[in-house]
C-alpha cells in the first residue's frame, strides 16, 4: 500500500511537469485582477513616452542607451514573470482537488498530546553511492544511502502543496520617464529589449515553479519514505512528552491548565539489521 501511494504521487508529478504549468499566488484567484498583458504594458509605456523628451538631452547618448536597455529588459522581465504567474495559477487552481489527493500531508502526521501533531522527518535516499578518496587508493561503495534531511517537529496543522507552489509578485511599475523612447530609432531598440526581457521573465517563472515542484515532491516522498522505513524497523519513531503545569503566570496574565509538550526523542536511523522487518510487512 505504501509503495503504491508513492507511485501514485510520482505519476501525478509527471503529469504536472508535462503540462507546462507554473506556480500559484497566495491570494484567492477572485481577489487578484489579471496582470497587464505584454501589449498592455507596452501601451502604458507609449502613453508616457512624451514625458521622456525633456530628459533625453540630460544624459550622454551612450549612457542613455545602456540605461534604456537595462530598464526595458527589467520592465519586460517583471511583466513576463507576473503575467506567467497569474495564468499558471489558474491552471493550478483547476487541478486543486487532484493536488490535494496526490500530496496529502495530513495522513502522514503523527498524533501528539494536547491535540498537537508531529510532522515526520524527511528522509532522502540515494542508490549506488560511491566515495573515492583524493589519492584514489580507497573507495566506499553502498547500495543505498539514507539520510534525515529535516527531522520531526511539532506542528498544529499539516502543510499543503500550496505552501510550496504559491507565489505572488508585486505590481509591475513602469520605468522612469527619462528612460522611455522618444523617437522611432529608440522605439525599435526598446521593443527588442522589452521582448527579450519578457521572454526571460516567462522562462524564469517556469524555472521557479520547477524548483518548487521538485522541493514539494522531495519533501512528500521523504515523509512517505519515513513511514515505510518505520514499518520495517529501519528508523525509530519520535517520542513526545507532556508536562502538566496547572495554573501559571500572575499579574496581567494567568494560564489555567498550562502544559508543555516537547519531543524528547527524535527519529534516528537504525543500523541493527537484526531488528529489521520484511519490506512487505
């Protein structure tokens, strides 16, 4: 059952990667207006370009050209990133139920005293690991290597896939008036720089999403791996202790039924193979 669920999560990840979607934004979809399109950003710039005529003569030609290039690239990149973020968010929202099922962190949590929960550790796994010393005289080889990347901790609620994939970028502010094109020659250069920046911004959004998705998959599969290794006796469970302190405080604050919950024993990998259990147990 555990291996089947891991496979299901992996299949879901592959489908998302093939669809070309990107990350979401933290606010509700209905709360955020669509970001300006590429054409709308260019229109905003053209409306203001007359204001740049006065400042054009204040800068040397070479300095102005370089400054305009950087400004147009940045403006386009921020616009492309913001635009891609919003519409990819729509795609993610359409898959929300599917994502909730594939990345269900709640079922992996461990009950703790006082209604609290313990989030399991994230265990990484690598196969056919090899380490060769600098002199090349010795090498260490292992069929599999497990490591605890992040150990167990107390939480009040389960994390969700949205915590990994939700992103939001601020409003795309236009460049200073002095750096806007004022003639056809500058307009042509500006449009080319803007287009290049826009494409880079869209590509960056995809790269950020891919990194976030990889992190989501790695953490989730790492927690599933912990449950599998725990069932096989290859890792120890966490131990939590509750201390009832009764009534505490005084003065301006009093706590009734005060108690402290702490993890007294963190999970650790067990090398005693005689205690291991079959994988299909």
